[in-house]
């Protein structure tokens, strides 16, 4: 490990992000929710009080007794990757990590007091070293953001929903919370994908890993460009019926679709935000306490508004058109009635030309404001994206 802010691997060096705040890589929707929760006084105390109800202690004992704990003597290459990821993201307390026998490739980070990282044997066997490095970085990113707490709660509520399904309206209330948590968690997965890229600093490896998760260990049969084209076709293809089906398909999932994750990660890797982080310009952890909740929500709302405007999905385009149409109609009405009264007053007093442009300018501003507000409000309304 180097003292110059870079960590060296054979053939390349990587930057270390000392004191980096998780806000640097968090998706806007994920970040606004986390900032608001972190600002709540007593929030940590409440969740620690809930720990007696949540299955965290049971899960720890289960993994300790029935999985393999990663360390210098067991899965040492994963242990080295874990230490490396914590070093790159400057996470002082290294989470415990377990390998669990499972035929499905998966990884997760759970726990209230101390995060636990779990990877399945299928994932370990599927990925090469650099692909696995991105996955470990992904899970360490979850730990740094504090996602493990909410993931644990999501698991608890999902199990609780099954137990109270027989109670009238009980299941409905809990599933409403679970659905909202899943929507947030899908965004948190995009955040963690970015953390994985910051750790591995190899976009091709991150892409390969996602492709293998989708299609298995058959890279010679797959193509990155064709895989990304699937995401574009998924977003733009079909009509309103397909848009509704997309929403229904994604609702029960905790993760976004794999092609969508790949496209989102590539887009972020090419963004100015990512380049600034790589250049050493990023928010620091000591600044987290001064973060404005309202600013974070504004950023999230702006992101959603932009997403609606740029989306090729038929339903999102319709929402954007309706929002834009409402704003335009409001502008025209304001122009008509505001301008008309101004002209009328001007005709009686001989100052019509001066009053007319003033009314037009006022109407134009009102129209733009309405259009912007409608576009912003329209996006959260599509929360079942």
C-alpha cells in the first residue's frame, strides 16, 4: 500500500479516497433518504432498540455456525480483497465476511450494529479476481453508506408480511412499507455499483461481472455493446402496456435489472461527477453532519425530473408530455388573461404598449415555473418505475 494516495496492483495503480463520504457515490434518491435519516435525532438509538425484534443475532449465529468465515487462513484471496476495498474507501472497521454454500450467485451486506458481508459459493466460482474485487467493493460501499441497517429491516418486514398475511389489512400495510423500501433499495444498489467501480477502478471488470450474473460463465458468447443495447431496448421498446408490465416486474425485486445496472454504471463512469472523484475532489466524511436535507431532496427531485424528460419509456414520455402540456397551458392562460387586462388598461390610459410586454414577461415566468414544478412532481408519481 502506497502513501501517495495510490494502491498498486500488477500492471496498474489505483487511487485511494481518504476520508471519502458515501455521498460522493450515492444515487440522488438514495442519498436524499439517507441524509434525512441521519439527521433524525435518536435514529440510531431507536434502531438499536429494535435489534431485539430483528433477526440480526440469529443471522450472526447462523453464518458463524453454517458458513465459512473469511480470513488469513480461509479464503485468503477474498480476505485480501476485503482489506483492499476497506483501504481504498478508507473504512476503518473491516466488516466480517462469510462464504455461504448456495447454487445462486449472490452477495449481501446486513446487520444493525456491525455489518456482515456474505457471498455465495456460486458467485466466488463464477467471477475472476477483478470482477470479484468490484463485488467486494460493492458490499463495502453498502457498509460505508449504512445500507446494511435498512437491508436487515427489509428482510424482517418481508418475513413479517408472510406471518401476518391472514390479518385483514395487516399484510397490506406492511407490504406498502416493504414496497417503498424495495424502491429505495434498488437505488441503493446503483450506489453500491458505483462504490465497486471506485474500488476496482476497472469498468470492463464491473461490466463483465454483471454480464456473468445475467448470463453465466459464457463471456465468449456475450458482447458488452449488445448487452447495453438490451437496456436501451428495454427502456424504449413497446407501448404503454409494456410500461405497466415493467413496473409490475420490478416491484417485487430488491435489485434493478442487470442490463439496467450495467447501463447506469457506464453512464456514471463517463460523467463529470466520477471524474471529479478520481481527481481527488469529493465530499468528506467530516462534512456529513453539515449536509442540508432540503438540498439533498432538491437534487433528488431534479434527478427525477431529468429522468422523466430524457426517458424513452412510453409511460415516462407521456408523463413528461402531460407535465409539459399542463405547464404550457398554464402559461398560455396567464398570457391571455394577464396580457388582455394589461392591454385593456393601457388602452384607456394611453400606456398599452408598455403594459403589454410586462404582462407577457410575467406570464412567461409563471409558465416556466409551472412546467418545472409539474415535471418534478410527475417523476415521483411514477415511483413504480
